[in-house]
């Protein structure tokens, strides 16, 4: 198994048809913890995107012709190479993205788990033999890889958002072209180095770092050879890209924004509720699409919850990702800081109160935001309606189960939801009525390769992971064979 260092995994060119392709035009990648330049990366243009799609198209036939076992074995070799190099991959990710190294290594394991899982699914998937509809005929449904796929991924999970798409594509017998986020292309390119080393064939996976998101996006969504497009990012961009896919009737899956409620009922186990709330809120400094956005607390326990959260937030350690023992690192860029401050200020102007934090931790650097607790938030404030994507806990109150449900569902989004209760009847009622694709009950960490990750309403279409994830990269073909006596 090749053993790498961060340095030997640092790749700066596009990866097309198994080759590293440099370009004159380059863009810079910085460390958000200290502003240092990490690398100047190939800035792929639309012509390179077309070349990548051609490579994926050329690789498609031979990849589909492999047996399921051959594909699964190559995927498992890739999985093992990633796990064997998780420390170096984690350090590289922490450097470009800012999350603590331990959390980054955790993401590498999580990301790799999708490759392992879908290697298994590649071997298990099957079609269906149908009941005989006529004496002289036999019919069955076959499931086949859809063809060339394209993907655009975000910066908050620079590894896992890629493997969650590439793994099911490969398992289904598809080839793929990915444009990673401009802010975090290095984790994506390091994955390509390992894929090449373990023998994933040329052209099966192609990686296009680029600062020209819109122009590349146009090629990836409109090119006639592309059959499926998959995206993780904001709802606004997702809608535009889905519209672009419609001209070629391409299959889409979309993992978009959320506005997760976390309801604490008066019968909740508060020790557990606070622990799970912190896990769901402060991972990646609040920059995940399933981060808690609105904490809804029953009137009768609001003071108790505030006091407990104040004590817990005072304990959180903030610092650069390579410092031992930190809970979270910097936000990704100045725009993220500006947005957090604007949402907070608007809330305060409308009557909310900051109980702790609320500022940039200047002694650490311009992108570090203090653990923040805001209370007396109302549903009409922008902080309740938009994704905060920062380490800010925003507390609202309710006084009945019906009100909690109404508040929780009053959003066009429906990605994750959470609630805490010890009453099994309430658990069953609320679980049925919350409008979300993923629900944590007395649980704040809900992602796993076995679970179906996906949203309802404007949070997306389709799922990633689980036994359902493979179908997103397949087409069904009903075959009828005649001529029987
Ligand atoms: P966020 O940056 O909040 O994660 P975005 O939706 O802006 O969400 O970005 C997610 C991904 O979409 C990134 O890879 C980004 O480069 C890409 N992207 C942003 N705007 C466009 C666009 N108009 N067309 C294609 N891709 C885009």
C-alpha cells in the first residue's frame, strides 16, 4: 500500500484520462486559519471540461464490461489506500478547509466508507424477473449504469461529498467528471493520486479544479454525452443547474440547503439533549448542511437550557486545525464571517439577545468566530430563515407540541430535523409530522454510509448512501423475449 506524506499527496493539476494536466491559468488556495498560500492550482476551463467528458465517455464501455467483482475489487483497493493514508489526507484537508485534524481524519474515514459500502452494493444489486404476461413471452427488468455522470461539490466536506457521488457511480458501472469547490480542490486531487495508484482505469474518474464554476457548470450540465448530473451546494445554485439539465432531460440528484430545527420538549433528558445539540451544531464550526439552524425550546425549560448551554459553550476550544484538542477552527472565508455577523445583528436589532460570544476572536485571526448563544429569536428574523453556517446557537421558544411542529415546518427547506423527548407517543407523533428527509430523535449525529442522506421540499432530490443510493446512477430497462412455444 503506498504510504504518502502531505507533500506527496499535494497535486495541483487537473486529472483527466489518468493524466495530470497542467494549465497556464492557475488559481490560489489559502489556509483559512492563517491566510497562507498553500498552492496554485490548474484553473480548468470549459475546453478541459469537454476533454474530461470525452475521456469519461471513452472509458465507459470497458468499465461497464468489467464484472461486478472486478469493479468492487478496484474500489476496495482505493478504499484501503485512502484509509492507509488518512492522516496525511486529513492534514491536507485541515490545511485547506480549516477543520480540526482529528475531525478531518474522521471525514476521510467517513468518505472512504462510501467506497467500501458501494463496492458491496456493486456485487449485490440485481434486477427483477417479472410474472409471465403471455405464454409465448418472458420479461425481466435489468438495471444498468446510466452512463457518463458529472458532479459539482462544495467546500465543507472536501472528501466525503466527492466519494458519496463517485462511489455509487463507479459501482453502477458509470464513469464520472467532478468539479470540486474552488476553495478546497487539494483533497479532491489527492484522492485521484490514490485512485491512479491502485489501478482505477484511466478516464473512469476525472477531476477538474476550477475557479470558473459557472462556465464549467454549463458544460457539465448541458454536454450531450452526459446522462446524469449530481450536485451538493446551495438551493439557489442547485435550481439553476437543474434547469440547465432539463434541456437534455438528464437525470439529477441534488443535495441542497437546509434549515434544521432542533426541538427540545419539556420531557426531554436534558443531559442528552445538550450533548446531542452541541454535536449537531458545532461540527465543522456549524458549516454543514445538516447543522442545527433553529433551536426550539419549550417555555418551561428555557432558562435551564440557556444556563446549561452557557456552561457548555464556555468550555469549547477554538483554534487552528492543527492545534491539539480544539473543538472547531476558522470559518471558510470573510464572506462567511460577514454573513454570520449580519444575521446576528439583524436579530439583535429585532429584539434578540446575545448571551455569550457574538464576536470574531481577533487574537486567533480574522476568521475565528466565538461560540455564540442568542436567545429570544423569532421566526420572522432572517437568522431563522437562512442557513447560518457559523457557530451560532439561536434559541426560540414554544409552548405546545403543535406550535413546535408549526414552527419547525415553516420553511421551504426539509433536509435534517432533530428533536428530544422521552415520551414514546410524542416521539411517534412528531416523527411522522416533521417535514425532513433525515430525522435525529435524541441524536445529533445522523450520517452514515448505511443511511439514506437526502432532503425533501427545496432541500433536494434523491438520496446518497444506503441501499437506495445506487439507483440514482442506474436506469431500468424492461426486456421482453418472445417466440416461446
Ligand atoms: P456553498 O459555497 O455555500 O457550498 P454553492 O452552491 O455556492 O454553495 O457552491 C457549491 C458548488 O457549486 C461549488 O463547487 C461552487 O464552485 C459551485 N457553483 C457555484 N455557483 C455555480 C454556478 N452558477 N454554476 C455551477 N457551479 C456553481
